[in-house]
């Protein structure tokens, strides 16, 4: 039970001082107490069965209170009077209770809200991922303003912007307020204000941990914050990784830090009923290696070098020896042509599974040269409830008349280019994911923020 206070920091251990030492001596953790049969725990720790059951029920009640499954006042009452044997809490009716607390932040675009089943909800961690210039920061700035709107579009609460790379772009926020008709037409009493946005900068990982652990909880309590934005979550971790060791121990420590960060943010979101939205960077992903390589040999065949060595004359000169060596190592020109991969990754491998949680899926219909993978890996993916991928694609910007001009070649360096951006819901616990064969909701960045556009437009 040495991890009990790490899991439940406010758990009243005074009622169980006669049990905890024996549990710690027999290396029984909180997970063991909740998952194992109480009779088995009582035998291992040599404790009364009724007391072990009472402790297990109390820990379960505390966890459900922290997760918002049961009423907090009811949990406090049970702390003063520990539950009797057989009074295990039930999940019945919790869905109706949670539905009453459901509130979302609108994106001010009906197509975005429809894709997200209403918008960005509170009590969850939502991630925006995409390459540079995809529109992540623009999306976050819009949420900082819309969260101040009254329901059903917002929460009527202030917001916090935590930056790890650059300061809050106030000039861009003012431009969105002036240009977006949904915001500029509001009265002064309901119109969002830049004075209700708290800005914090975290230049390194140490200051980020300090702010999230000590300063942010106080800010959430004092000002009733409705939205916390972290832009971006991976910047400080990337900087620390480049200056530290890349050994297995270092990666294990980093995984532990990410799990602790996810747990900390989830607890803040549930305790203060606020939405936490983070942006994440991406890295290039390499395409699968073709299964039929020109340098591969059939099973049981001899190496080409040994064949040429045995077939060469015993007293040949050095030039002939070098020619035979080159012929053995270098395949003929026809064999060096790239061949399409005829096989895919096995289903249970990470390379195959990441097609479902990264937002960029590899396949015969997709360009493998544009595959991306969100930073911080699978460990961080398990900490978030929703991932939204903003995909940026470059298309040819020439008109049809220009393409018919003699001498103009497709892909010329001087040809005008334009970008197309798409929003995809990779996974979410409250909204359906965008299909692998769908490109997502196309949008554009304009002076009023982000807005969806017609695909043929």
C-alpha cells in the first residue's frame, strides 16, 4: 500500500492504521487490493477479512468520487463513517448524472461541431496534432475566445493559454474578434475579451512541471477557468531529449513522466470541470520496406560473392578480380528499379496499429511519402481522450489555361502552389472517427479564424 497516497492523496488513512503496515510488509499495492479477491489479500497479509473488505470498498468509493462517478458530498460522508461490508458502490445512474454535467465549447463552425458531436467537451484532454502551418495555433486561439461565450456555444468562463514556444499572439486574437461575425456582432456584456485570457510561458520542462503542479491548480480555483490550452505539449520534451541520453533508462523515465503528466491533467479537468486542449507536433514516418529486395537470395542458395570467387581463374589479375567483385555486389540495372511492396505489416505490430491512432494511414491509395506520426509516441496517446489531426496538403495552383501553355511542365519550381487543409477526428470517446478512406472536413484560415469550405471549392 505504499502507492495509496500517490493514487489518492487525500485518502483518510487514520481509519486503517492497523491494516496498512501489514499490507506494506507483504507488498500489496492498491491495484492488488482492488483486483484480487479480499480473501486472498487477507490470507497474504494475515488480516481480518471484514477489515480488508471495508478498506477495499472505501478505496473504490474514493476513486469513483475522484472520477466524478458519484457525488463528492456523499464520498465525504462515507469518509467519516466507513462503509459496512456489502455496501459496495454501484455505477447505476451514473450515466444520467454525467449527462447533466456535459458541456462543450463550440468551434463556431457547424461542420466542425458536427464532426466533433457538438464541440470540445469539458473534463477531457483533447489533442490537436499536425505539421507546422496546418492551423493548430489558429484553432486554439478560436477556442480561447469561444469558451467565454454563454452556453450553448461556450462556458462563460475565462481561459488560460500556456505557451512553450512563443508568447500569446494578441494581435491575431484582436483580428479574429473584429472579423468573425459571430463574435463582432455580440454586445459588450457577452463579447469575449482579451482581458479574460491568462497567458503563461514555460520555456523549459522544469518550469512546466512547476506551473502545472502548483500554479495552475490555484489559478483554476480562483478564477473558475473553463479552458486550458497548452501549445505545444511536446516542445519541451523534444528539447530535453536532444540534450540528454537516448538509453533505455532515459526512455523509461520519459514514459513515466508522460504518464504522470496525463494523470495530472485529467485530474485537473475533472476536478474543475474544464476542458484541456493541447497541440502536438509530428514527425515523418518512413514507408514500409519492400518485401522483395533485389539483394535477397532464395533460401539455400550460395552467396553470389562465393560463386564468382570459385568461378574466377586462380591466377587472374586484380582488374578481373575487381570486376567479378562488382558483379557480385551490384545487381543489374533492371533489378535496381524500385518494386512495390506486396505485403503489409502484420496486424499485431505497432507499424500496422499506428494507422488507426496517428491520423495518417498507409495504404495503396495513400502517399507513403507524406506519412506523419504525432510526437511522444504511444505512451502519450493512451493519456488523451481525443485526437484531432490537421492535415496540410500541397496542390498545384495553376489554372487550366496556364497548364495548356506550351513549355509549362507540371511540378515546375516557378509554378504557383496552394495548400489544402483537412480536419480529421482520429479517435474520440464522444464522437465517431473519420473513416480511413475519407479526407476529413476541408477548411481554410481566414481573418476570422477557421472555417470549413466545400471540397470542390
